[in-house]
């Protein structure tokens, strides 16, 4: 008996397949009443606004039509509910109607009723923008004999964030992700992510920045006989500094220090700050080119002699 079943098995399977196919086409030509979930699409939302409350992703509707149309819509999803929010100011309750159901191709499907939700509460909120400086959370440790010249450069150095007013009011800076660089002896140029606070509607218009670090071979350069000036002295006084010059050692990157002279270093006493001091000698203020450090200042303290101009 089993043997007879397998005689002309291929032909029998083909016959069964076509029988099922014919049955399927016959059944899909009949009309059916069916409940269908269709996507909800929000349209005409202004770029500077968001929907603050959560909306359902689908709308359930009752439809009537041929089986083949129903099968096609369930597979292709070329039907959706159009939620037009262009006329909403602030918030509104919208009654869903079958007029807003959009079909992307011609068919004989009839939309009977909307099952759920019948009513939608829509709350719109306006987004604002704010430009914030970016602060690098980066540590650079150079190899002995090398140094970082100037500050870490960020490209860009600020970022525009967008969100609700209540979300961005308390923000003043945006930090980068944490990065550690060790045993560095070459310039660094890397991309690093921004750490944007996790708030519901807050977003940054960029996700990452580029950091540039200038690393140079460390150089020392002694300078002598740098004049010590006096700032903020009255025009009717003559103020002399004793001694009148100082020496020091500059430290910095080779490329930077090669062209630095004593004329690039400004040493001074501020008369307004020392005129009422009981100290007999004073520390000098020293300004060096950006990215250059100094040490071993000699002498460390200075006296002043004041004489009234007649």
C-alpha cells in the first residue's frame, strides 16, 4: 500500500499544489470583513516643533474587501493613517476619521470604521537651540623630553544643541568623552565623541569633534637682562626698580622656543598693588608667549625707589 502512494509522487505533488493554488485564488476573490492595524504617520510637523506626548504607532480599522486586497495590504503595508498636525497650537484632541486613511494604490477596499483609538491627544512643544562651548576631558602624558605646546585644540570648539527650553536652560558646557594618551611623542589628531546629557528631547547637531594636540621635543632656553617695568604709576612720579633686570629659563616646544627672545618676555611690577604694601621688596609679574613656561627667576624680589617729578 505504501508503495502505491509513492508511484508518480512528483506528479501528485504538482496536482496538489495547483489545487491549493486554485482554491486560494477562489477564496481571495470573495469579500471579507476584517480588522486591520495600519501605521500612523504624523505629517506637516514644523521643523522647530516636536510631539511631546507618546502617540500609538498604529490605528486599528475595520475594512471590507476582497481577500486578495486584504492579503496585499497586510504584506505591503501601503495604507496608513495621516495625522496632520499643521493646525494644532499647543495641544488638541483629534477625533480620528476614515477620511484621513490614505491608500497608496487603487483597490476595491472599503474602510468601514476606526476601532481604536477613536480620539488622540496631541501636545506640541517648541524646540529651542543654544550654542555651548566644548570642554575636552583629555589627559596627555608625554614621554620624557617632550611637552604639549599650547592648549588642546577642538574642531569645532562649540556645539549647537536643540531641545525644550526646560532641558537646555541649565546647560552651560558640553564635555567630550574621557581619553587618556600615554607616552606621547608625536602630535595627536583624533576624533572623540561628545557627551550630551540624556534628556528626552535633547539632541546635539554633531556627535563628535576632532582634537588636535601639538607635541614637541622639550627645549630649555635661558634669557638674561630682561627689563623689569612698572605699570600703573602716576604721571607725577618717577619709579625706579632695583635691580632693573632679571634672568630666567624658558621651557617649551623646540619649534616655539627657537625664535623667542627676551623682547618676547614682559616682566613688571604693578604700582597700584604695591604702593600701600608694607613689604620692602616685591615679586615681579612675568608674561611669556603662549605655550611657554618659565622657571629659575633671578632675582626673585625687587625694590622700588619713588621720586616725585617737579
